[in-house]
C-alpha cells in the first residue's frame, strides 16, 4: 500500500478521552474512531489487524476440528425466555422490539441460538461430538464501557459451542479448546495464562480464563512465576487424542494461577514465596463446561444406543477478538507507538523514502516496493512529500516490525537501512539484501 493512496488519519495530539496506551495509540494511529460510547468504527488499518487476528483464530479452530458457521447479531427473545436467561441477563442485554411488537435482542452470546439449531438438526448420539463456532459482533450494554476496544459495548468475539454425549467427551472438548487457545495466543505473540475462573451468567462449574499480564488490566491475578516459562511451542498435537489434550491441560493448569474471583490464599501460600506473584491482567478468552444447563431447559437431546433420550453435554468457549488488539498493544508498545509482533502486523514492512522526488531514491523505492509486494510482505510505502522526521514518527507510531529507509546519500554507497522497530537496531545493506533479509525474517511467520 502506498501511504498517499491509503486512508490513515493519524492524530498528532494525544486524545484526551483515552486513559490507557492502547486506546490512545489506536486513536492516534488511525485504527478506530468512536461512534458512540463503547462503539467504534474500524478504520482501514484497525480493520486489517482485526482481520489478521480473525484469520489466526479461524486457522487454529479448524486445526482443532471445530466447524465455522455464522449466526446473526439479532436474536428472538423467545429462546432466551425458554432457557430462563431473558430475565437473568439484566440491563446488559440490549432489548429491541420489531414493527410487529416481537421482542428481539442484540446477542450478548449465543448459547440459546446454537442449542435451538442443534436440537432441530441432531437426533442421535452417532452424530456427536461436534463443535460449532462463529466470529460475530456481540453487544453488552456495559455500565462503564472504557479503555477503547478493551471494554466495548459492541465487540467482536469468537464463540464456540461443544456438544458431547457424556462428561468424558465434554471434558475432552474443554481440554481441546484450552490447547487450541494456547496455540492461538502464542501465534499472536502473546503470553496468555489460563486461570481458574468463575462462571458468571454463562453458568456451569468448570471454567478457565486466559489472562495477558498488563498494568492496565481490569483483573487482579495471582500466580506461580513458573507459568511464565510454559510454552506450547510447535509440538505436534493430535486434537483427537484425549490423553494428550488432558496432559497439556494438566501441565498448564497445575501451577497456581487465579484471578481475584477464585483466589485461595491458603493454596497460594503453598507456592514457594519467591515464586508467588501478583499482578493485573486482561482477560482475552474464557472457556466453560456447563453440562446440561441449556440442553435440559431447551430439550436438546440425542437418542442413545439403548433407545433412551439424553440431554447433551455442552460447553462454550470464547475469545475476545477485538479486545485482543488492545491487549496486544498494551503488551507491545513504547513511548513512540505500537510495536506489532510480526504475525499480526497490519503491514509487515514499512518503506520510507527520505527524499521523495529524488530520481535514485524514487527508483530504488519502487523496485523494493515491487519486490516486497511480490514476496507477499504487504509493505506500507511512505511516499508522501514529507520531512524525514515526520515519516519516522508515523512509522514508529504505526509500528511495522521492520522498516527499510531509502535516501540519496545511502544509495550513493549502494545501501539502504533496515531497522527493527522492537530493538531499534539498524543495519546498512544493499536494497537486494534488505529484501532478502525481510523474506527470511517472515519465512517462519504463520
Ligand atoms: N458464551 C461464552 C463463551 S463463548 C462467553 O460469552 N464468554 S465471555 O463472556 O467470557 O466472553 C468471551 C470473551 O469476550 C471474554 O473473555 C473477553 O475477552 C471478551 N469480552 C467480553 N466482554 C467484552 C467487552 N465488553 N468488550 C470487549 N471484549 C469483551
């Protein structure tokens, strides 16, 4: 993309309504604009990151054997009356009446709708297990929407629903989700720690939240420092292998890690003192196993081998896709702006022309730009007629992981600069070598 043709409304001044770094930077870098409290338009660069995260979530869900679909944002209230949650959900639910006087609502989550789809389509134990998921906008009329996309009223969420014949199957589904989530966050360059959680209005007694440590996080967390060293990495996972998924679940959930909601001081004190940590965290996902809570109230049953009918065992599993962008920026920024991990960067390489209009600089940039595009590196070429300082400031704010700087002086010696946004380290190399190096860097980035 050439910056002169793009839509990137960068703000020079720090917006006063934003109190945390990610919110400030998303506004300043032209990623989002507030439309009303807790509701945002996603400008092109914000949308690009959102799509990138969505793609990673889809790939990892499908790798785990989960089936993508799409449900609507507006739901009929009838199903929620059936499950009993229409009254329970309270003021967080946005209730709407259509022209025929029918009660509708903007879905805050989808347990009821998916259970209805399931009960009308599935009849036999033979059709199980199944996990269906979608990535869709949700609405929760939060009392205090704040911190930009972190606590929005409208937000983008992946929600998946597992259906199993028995508890053992449902626990395998639960563990499979935990493993696939670990992989999802790691791919995004994030350390998200699974912590034992409360189930809240979703219900059930088995739940874990995934927390990214950040000073601005809304949850207080307590953990054994050992959890910081755990990594799924690129180990081979067979998601159908219940024992393997259980093993990974045990590995990642045995060390103490809880939010203030489930914190147990006595248990925490069993952790050696020098490993006892407390901090703040951002909840970027949550998984639940709630058994037959919805299948029983809504009659989602299957016929078993002996002819009896049995309500299915269910779980629901969410990832806060839009919130993740805030969490990613909280975990990856400095005084100058965002520092995207390579896997989620909106543009993988920034190209800065120090002297727009200089024949040699323009030609070298065009050639590099074409090479980067051809290599699939999605460059952002700052081809504006601006001072070098302004171009660097914009690139630092936007946070492309790598920047190639081209100027007439360097070109006289046959070199351009390749700079890491994260470390600031710069090397001088030929334009061809800079391109080669970028291709190498991204070769392993999925
Ligand atoms: N039905 C279940 C799982 S599918 C559910 O709704 N879970 S949840 O309430 O925990 O939401 C899932 C994730 O959505 C959370 O972990 C969080 O990352 C994100 N989320 C929840 N509320 C908001 C909000 N107001 N703004 C942004 N993200 C949110």
